[in-house]
C-alpha cells in the first residue's frame, strides 16, 4: 500500500494527486528526525514498513529503526541524518530493523526541511530494497527494449494518440519520434480499409482483448507512396489508477513476405485515386475548372506537382507534324513543393516546345512517357533558360507526360512530376496517368465543344435581337436581356417593340423552349414573323393564330409569346398570350395589377384558339413584360418570384433603367440557370 496517501484524495477538494503505477508497486515510508535524531514525524507508510504505530515511534531515537554497531559508535540513523544535513541530499542502502526484529534491506533518501521558525528537520523516505530492485530492473529492461529492439513498439492512449514509439517504428513510418507523439493513428497511418484498422485498435482499448499477428496493408505520412504490409499485435495497457486503458503494440514490417498484399494495396490505391478523380473531374463545362480538377486529383496522391496545357493548333483538324514546334497555353497547375517548384509551374502561360522534344515524342506515340529531369531533357525540351534553371532547382527528379486526346483530337498535355523523395514512376503509374488523362481529355473536349456551341448560339441570338427599340413620344422603354450562366446553354428568349399605323405601338415577348443554336434560330424565325404580321395591323389573337401556324410549319414544337398593342390616343391596350407569364401593370397611384386572364396554349400545339382582352392604361402607367427566367429559379418558385417582382415594382424609381437593374439584382442569382428578358414600358396618353 502506498505511504502517506489519503484514503480518498478526491474527497479532499478540487486539488488532488493520483499516483502512477510505480507507487502502486513500491511502498514508501516517510518519517522525520529532529536535531537530536529523534523521530518527530511518522507517516502511515512508515508504520506499514517498520511495524510501529505513531505513538510507539514518535520521540524515540532513530536508532530504533537503524541501530548502530556495539561499542558506543554513532548509530546508522545518526550517520544518515548527518549526511543529509551536510550534503543537503543523500541516498543509500542500509539494513533496518522491523518491530518484530526482522532485518530489512532498505533504500533511503534523506534531506533537510526548514520550517517557519528556522527549525530544521531531516525528512527520510524509505522503501524495501527488493521492491526497488525489481522496479529498476523492469525499467531498465523497458528502456533497453525501446532503444534496441528491431521490432516497432508503440504506446497509445485511449484516444489512440502516440505516447511512446521506438526508433524502429519511427524509421518504419519515415517520421522522427517527436513527430509521432501526441498525434492520432489516422494522422500517421494511411489505410484503404475503410477505417477497419482504427476500429480494431479502439476495440482493444475499450474491451481489453488483445489481437495478434494481424496483417495490415498501409502507407504512412512519412512514406505516402510506399505500400507496405505490417504484422501487428496490440494489447491493452492500464495507466494511472482510475484512468482509461491505453494500447500497446508490436509492429513488424513483413512487406517482402507479403508482396501479393502490397500489389493488391497498390491496386486499391490506384482504383481509389481513379474513383476520386472520376467524381472530381468534369463537374462543370468550364475548360479551366476541368483542368484544375485534374491537377487537384493528382497532387499530392499521385505526384508532387502537375500542370495542364492546351495545345494551340493553327488548324485543329490537321495531323500532328513532328517537324513543327508545339505551342501550348498553361491553364492549370499545382504543387506541394516549395519554391522554385511553385514558380516553375505558375510562372508562365505560353510554352514553346521545339521539334525533337520529349513532348513531340509523347504526341507522336499518343502514349504517356516518363522522362528523367537531366541535362538531355533540358537541352531537347526546355528552350527557356530561366525555366530550365527553375526546373533544375525545383527538386523534381522525373516527369510523366500524358497526352490529352479525345475523339481523335489532341486537346493538350498533362505533366506530372515527382521529387527524389518518392519512387520514380512505374509502368502501373504510366497506365494510371493514361487513364486519368483520357478521362480528363473527354471532359475537356465536352467543355470545349459546349463553349463553342454556346458562343455560336449567343452570337446568333444577340444578332437576331433588336439593338435599339422604338420609343417615341408616348412610350419610354427600359429593356434587359441576360443569357444564362456558362453552365447552361443559351435559350430562346426574345422581345421587340414595333411601331404601328396611327401612332400605336406593339410590344412582344417570347420564349422558345430548348437551348442552343436551334433555340436561337427558332427565336429568330418567330421574331421576324411576329414583326411582319404586326405591321398588317392584325388583332392580337389573330396574330398569335398566324404565328402558331408559322411555328408548326417551322417545326417549332413549343414556344410562348405575349403580344400587346397600345393606342396612346385612347389608352386602350389589347392583349393576347400564348402560354406566356402574365404581364404586370403599375398604376400611377402605386397599385400593381396582374393581367392573368389572357393565358392561352403555347405556340406549336395547334388547334386551340387564342383570345384578346382589352384594358385601359392611364397616363404614366408602366407595363412589365418578362420571361420565366426572371421569376423562376432554384431559390424560389414562380409564385414567390411574382410576389418579389410586385414588391420591387412598388418601389419603382423615376428612372426605368435604375428600376430594371434593381429588379434583376433582386430576383436573379449570381449564376442564373436560364435566359431572362425584362421589358419596362412607361406609357403616355396623347393629348386631344
């Protein structure tokens, strides 16, 4: 039993001390000697060791415990106390006498303690010698074991943080001992078992059941590119009294004996990388984003640095000519290496490769190529002296060049680099890089084709939309057309303001369902037809009937249209709709009116009549025409969008342009999913 320990330390208050496992196995006796070498303090541990109760020992000479030799010479206790006074601290082994006469081999530690009044007392700590020898032997064995054992040894706390590792395990993991301590297992070990390794350790800590000889395939943070197999055994450890269990472990590297497991682990790592890359590459139809996704998928799991460059072909359909130089444009890069590697991959946009370069060799075969960063590579491939010097100083030892080829067209090249701290690229790495490049190239080509078609459709649509609208003395106009974001294709939204005989004016807004060049072309047909029909001064319902026939003949399956004819002399406004969102009217008194009784079927359906409704617009009223892209988005439905539009119209300002800008800013997200048209028309009545 430990000496001088409260029976319930925690009950004494917020400050308490708990002994560790050493004092659980070695009893310590505490007693004090005054200036006359008489016993003046006596602890419970002294009673347990020497057999005397406090009343039997206090005020007695120290010779009671340490008798001196016969002949009147100073007793051993007096000599021990004197050494404590003169030396300040003394320790040694002396024979002591138990109350029953038994002689005990004890280890003593003595030192003076001075009180408030200056009175000095010699405090003595005593333990049985055999217990001390046993503990010292165990500690010496453990120290020798951790210092010299060729097997990896580790101690973890209950949260699987490293408490102690030996040098063998540190070498195995490729990290200094100091970088292990306090870190969790998952911060050091890299496994592809879905967390099974860590769950096994936690079960040992929680349940106290050891495991032996389990084979585990893994990598470590110190060697992230080296697959190895360890034979691991773990067992529970009890720490200080009352604390949770920890875990002790023995780890043996059996990689050479388990090469099949190593190969399987490497295959799983490559498949895991491919799976991650498949999920990450091609999330958008943006060329630059797609290229950066390839870089981020490769660094640092596959390489220390990576760049993606697009080839600048004069004619993309011409065959590759190895006798001509290759110019590329760098659009993505990344590295985990410090400068100058960072400066190397990020410091240039346009790269020129001469004939005979490694890039030409790779493009000629159409297969990935691994090259060493040496003088031959510099001379043949790196014409720029500054870039050659940066590459030489970057720490990169080898490069893997992979062509980005899709649908028979070379899109560009991907370059992966590894430092000398990692193994060179293998044949399996070449296959993996080829697969990564192939997937990325297809995504890049999809993005390129999409952007090309989108640009064509946008150019066509803008060419077909009016550049300036007719206004006149009776109409003030503010109009906006916003294409969808680059993630979506151009739609078929259109609008127009058409002067009519007698000072009247027609306002028309439409939307062809679909996206791309076909939608833009269909929009152009309908706009031209509507303008031609309007000039024949037809009623709105008759015009939509004619426009519906035009849509059927042109093969336009579905389109909406809103046609409004305004007469400034009377204020009469005649309206017909073919499935288009209803117009709004802001009256001069601020009242907002929704004209929703003119809804008809969309153009292209056929067989359904349209009808015209008439309202009278007061002077200074504002008509609001729009397409569904304004009021419908992922953030809100149509009804909510209409309510927001009503609110914004209620705050209309003197400037229609400012009002249009405020409405768009309030209703449209930063990347709208659809095209949007907004047309504000403030009317004036003609004076009689």
